[in-house]
C-alpha cells in the first residue's frame, strides 16, 4: 500500500496566525494618532477638506503605481466599498468628533465590533462565537473607562454621525469579505480611496469653500495621516479582513482608542490613573480573547488504498 503526504487542516473555527493579527493591528495603531495629529497639526473646522486630502492624493498615487482599473461588476462594487469605507465614513467620523465630547465619540465607535458581527451573520453566514461577543463587550467597557468622562454637551447631529459611521464602516468591512478581491489588496484599496475622495471633493468645495492655506505643520500632518493613517492602515486592515473572521478583525480595532489615550498622556499631559489602567487592560484583554491563534497545520500521512495491480 502506498502512502502520500498531504496537508490536513483541522476544523477548529476561525484560527489565525499571530503574524496576521500583528499586521492587521498596524491599522488601529496608526488610526490612534489621528485625533492628536488633527488637533495639533491640521487647519481647524475643515472636516470635509481634511477627509478629502486624507483619501484622494494617496489613492491616486496608489492607483498610478498599480495601474489597474476595476473590471465588470467590480466597477459598482468599488463604488459601494469606496462610499462605505471612505466617502461616507470619513465625514461621519469627523461629524461625531466635532459635535460630541471625544470620550463619548470614541466609546460609541467601540460598538463597531458588535455591529460588524451582527451584519456578518446574515450577510456572509459568519456566526459570532460567544467568546467574541464577550470580548466585544469587555472591550467596550474598557474603552469607556479609558476615555469617557463627564458627558458634556451631546447633540443629535453628533449621535447621528457616530452611529452612522459605525454602521457604514461595518457594512463596508463585511462586504470586503463577501466580495473576494479580484486582484491584490493594494489595488482594491486604491480604488476605494479614489472613489471616496472624488465623492468628497465637490461636497467639500460646496460646503466649506476654497481650500485653506497650509503651513509646514499642516503638510506634515496631512502626509502622516494620508500615508500611514490611510494608505498603509487600510491595506493592513483589508488584508486582515480577507484572511480572518470579520468579528476578530473588528475587535483588533479597539486598539485605536487605547493608542489615542497613550498619545494623549505622552504629548498632551492627559491624566492616566487606575481607572484608565483598568480600561487599558480590559481593551487589550478583549482584543486577545477575540483571536484564536494557531500554528500552520502540520503535514500528516494520509493512506491511499492500493490500486488493483499495484505491486508497490
């Protein structure tokens, strides 16, 4: 009887490699710097201009580098993804930031893992594991302890922006998994950034007027947000979505407010006490608990029955 060596994967659910998790975490690590960079480097009260500059230039550069346009059904799919993940998400997140206290906005954003799991179940059949639901709740509590202070002024427009941003991004993230990329992920990211940036450009000009003058600090801030916080971050994020369960990826996003809190402590002298320390531990615990790490499946010997007449 002959034997062959074959790679057999166990049926344990949603196991991913540590390398994939760490690369995906680059995205929320970069996003965590957005608030402090916006506050200290970018021109004030120009959210649509900031969103456009964040998306369109780097999208055009990536598109010119990859030199590949969508084909067939991917024309409208790229439009849908670009609007959900960029064109609608960016202004909604800025709207929440301008109309809600920062802590409340971050806490509402931390409901994103639950929204992603709720949408992923009916759309792609990804049933949320109990451990991930629990991890999402633990992470949400942790974010609240990290950033939530006295509520301050809360208005309806800010709440619409916060919950709207959670909804459109959750839909966009799930659709990335439902529609497998027809090419490399960097090209798909370029399509989305260009679509979102082009959608934002005329709206920004109508609502906010001509672009403001930019000094050296603003140019530096926009360069960081566009290159690290958008181009690199979205490539890592969508790559993670293509290789991991949507719920697991969304939990990694909770690293965002944790990084923002630490940067605030280091550069803005914000308070960090026992409450924030407990919140940080809960956030990181929720992120880790939501991942199932495994090594690559080992090759095992699978016997093959001898064929008739096979003398070995």
